[in-house]
C-alpha cells in the first residue's frame, strides 16, 4: 500500500517549464515502477513517462526530449521536469506507482499551458 501526493502543477506559457513532484508514503526502493499519466478533458488517461526500480526510463514519444522523469530516493519523490511546454500538454497529471500486481494513483495536479 502506498499513498501518492502530487504537486507542482499550474499555469505556464507555451515554451515554458514546470516541475511536478510525487511524494510516496513508502520508500521508492519498494516500488516496482513509478510514472506519470495525464488526462485531458474528454480524453482517456494517457501514459507520459515511467521510471522502474532499476532506473529504466520510458517516455511517450511526443514528450521525448522535452520531459524528464527522475527520482530522489532520500525524499521518496519522483519528479517530472517538463520543458518546452505546448498547449497540447494541458491536462490533469497523475502519479502512478506499481507494486506487484497493483496500481496506486495520486489525486492529480492540473497543468495548463497557454499559447
């Protein structure tokens, strides 16, 4: 079991940057993978980025080169650094943790990118 709390969302200009944080209630050493998903109005929730316990990084094609997922084990925190933001990045961003066969979700944080 794990609780996840996201923060860092807000309003950014196109071309700007935001950094999202996801704080887990347990050591991320015990979490198989953590990642970020996003959901725009009227859309399905979509994968954005993931980091595994072993450090492998996986990204949605459209964010490669712009977004970076990273972690700070001492703070039980995973980050999503978002650069070169585009209006189409506007969505609610959710943190997800994978532990065995189970998925855990944070409450989401709104990211709005204006043109």
